[in-house]
C-alpha cells in the first residue's frame, strides 16, 4: 500500500522546515519527501494550499475507560481525537480502577488493542489509588509498558514519596508528570481568586496553590537530578519559576492547554460550568504570560487536558459541578486562532509543541515527517472557519469550554501508519 500527498506546505519540526513539497508513503513509513515526486501510488491526495504536519501527540488525555464509560471510552476518545488531528494520546491513570498496578495496565492494554482508533500510550499512577499514601511498584509498571507516571488530578503531598518516585522513574528514564496543586491553599475553591470570584460570590483558588507546588516539585527534581514535567500551567508565576529552572539546566519540561491562552476568568460571569476547570481560568495578564512562555520556549508542550463529563455532572450548580473541559477536537483550531493567526507562533514552532516535543518526552517515536519515520500525519485547512457546537462534537461528552466559539482551521485528513484514518 502506498500513498502520495502532493503540493502541501510540509512542516517538519525536527528539521525546523516548512516548504511546499510532496510526501511518498510506503506501507507505514515515509519513504521520500521532496519536490515533484513521480512514484506511482495506490492513493494520491492533493494538499495544495493545505498544511501537512506530524500527527498531534496529546500527552494529557482522560479517556475514562475503564470505569466511566458513560463519559468517554478508548474508542470514542481516539475517534474524536482523529477529527482534531490527534494521532497519539497519553491516557491518564485516574480511571476506575486507577492504573496503579501491572494488572491494571494489562487491562487497559487489552481495551486499547480491541478498540483504539489511534495510538494510545499509558501513564501509570505514582501512588496506589492516587491517594498519595503509598508508592506504586514503579519497576513493575515500567516493565508492563507505561510511558510516564502521574497522579494527575492530585498532587503527591509527601516530599518523601515524591522523592522516591523521582529516583525510581529516573532509573527507567521516564518522566513524572506533576499536577501542581497544594490542596491546603486550593481546597473548596472553584474559580480563580480575585475580583471575579468576589463579584460572583464563589470561593477562589489562589495562584499560589499552583506555583508553590511547581516550585517544590522542581526543587526536589533538582536535588535528585530527576526529571519532571509540569502539567497544565495556568499562571504567570509558574512560567517564571519554570524559566528560572531551565536556566539552571534542571530537567524540567512543561505544558499548557488551549483554554489557558485563550479564555480568562471574566468569561465566568454567567456561571458557565463548562469553564469550571482545574487549575481555573486565570487573568488576561496570565494569558499573556502563557503566550510569552510558549513563544520563548519555556513551555514545551500544548496538550488538551481532555476531561469529559456527563451532562448531569455539569448541568448543576457551579459549586457542585465537575472540573474540566473536553479538548481533543478543538485544540488545533484554538492554536491556529489564538497563536498562528496573531503571530505568536509559526507553524514549525506549533508543530514542535503539539507533536515533536510531547513525543520526545513520553518516548512515542513520532512527531516528525523525516524520511523513514512512522507515517502519522495530518492535512489541515488553515483558513476553514467553523463554530463549535454539540452537533459538531464527536466526543461522547459535550462539555466544551468553546461551545459557540468561531474557530479557524480544520483537519481535512488524518493518516495513521500510512493509512487514511479520518477524512472530512
């Protein structure tokens, strides 16, 4: 089986290039990239005036299976991902049961084998049941095939447990993904602490609850010469701490999510629970700091933090509603609208943050369009405008913070291991 993609603007973040050319794919790998390729192919796609880039590697996705298949499944989540250009996901371990043992890794691997529509890597928990009290058998989970460790949704409170996890993860060259939240500072809060929380009469979450834990996790990583990845950075102070750590050559990487560089706390004045997110939407100044962090390379990765919830978990009083927004299908379009169009990032830089960098962090072996690489790529119409609605969402849950928003850019085609897996 062969596929020829012609005339596209091909973006390769590994080579730091963007140029109009052709791509010839043979079986599951990229055979040749160049001008006016003449090889005969079983299938030809004309990508004129389209962007061709590596498939997105989304390293922060809640697929909810096993245990909460009413919210999302491996099948529905990965299918939705393909519509948004996501060809690889890292599944978070806050499932029921949590992915905290080799047996539970094997359970999820069976589900993935039977139903995944794209590549799924697995993150194992750091502590049993993600309770922060007892370390998992990191050696066993690594042997079982996990790509990272995280108690996402909860921070490891104990310095001793976190330090031991750092040492063991370092032995296997696997990252600890840090959900940075000091619950002593955030407990009971539902939106960002500030003028808006006061006006709305809602309990606020201070930025210190995030950045103080970012500071602690990085300090422990420095002490152990370990490796940490800071998840869903939302505020200016966190960006500054990470920037300082990188200057000191500490092994830290960081991600943010599209809602943190496009939506701010003032949008919560109508108590829209789809915008109730953890960490919460911050201020316009924080948005600018996140964009600057992306521009400067302080923030390495953009991930969706796709967090599906049922209608009865969101369509209730704000205080009681679940935290989280879905994002697999909107992430790329938000990036085009908020980062590419205003000139915050160019296409090569964006592809690095969506594909190459996350692939390197979790060892996914993807994120490039170099010859010989796995042929996971997407074809994007950068000018197509669309409005996010429940009808346009493929995900099993519809709790998008972007409902009603007009976005720019849409995935026309997703190729997975050399085969067309999605075509609009």
